[in-house]
C-alpha cells in the first residue's frame, strides 16, 4: 500500500510533467484513488494562497481596508460576481482588466 504523502507527490509530479495522454491517464487514476481513499482534496491544493488570510498593510485605500483580514475564498466569490457585472456593463473595462491579469 502507499501513503497519502506518496500519492500527493505522484499527483504533483504528473501535474508538473509535460502534457501527454499517458500523464493525463495517470493523473486521473491518482485523483480517483485519492478521492476514494482519503475523501478530501490533496494537501497540495490545501496549501494554496486562496485559503490564507490576506496580509494587508496599512493603506488609505477603502477597498484594501474593507478586505483586510478576509480569506481568499470569500473575496474571490465577491470579485467573480463583480467581474461578471463589469463584463456586461463595461466590456472594454473587463477586457482591459483580464488582459492585465494575464500579463
């Protein structure tokens, strides 16, 4: 048998390998095993910044003051809704923001 850590390492290795059908098949098997045996997301994903609280230094920005101490999950939901609205009402602004995010 194998440990959770070994399975997470195998998942990370496949995710960082060049894309190929064989790697995708391995990754699908690894995720299926993980879901079946450990019933939660891999530790790799749990350690991403989105679950952390934002470290905001003192600022005069009303926006930064409003989000200080919040976690990424709740902020991203709000920002996603905002971006959907901006896309409809101001398509050029939406395109500019998306281009800036992709840089």
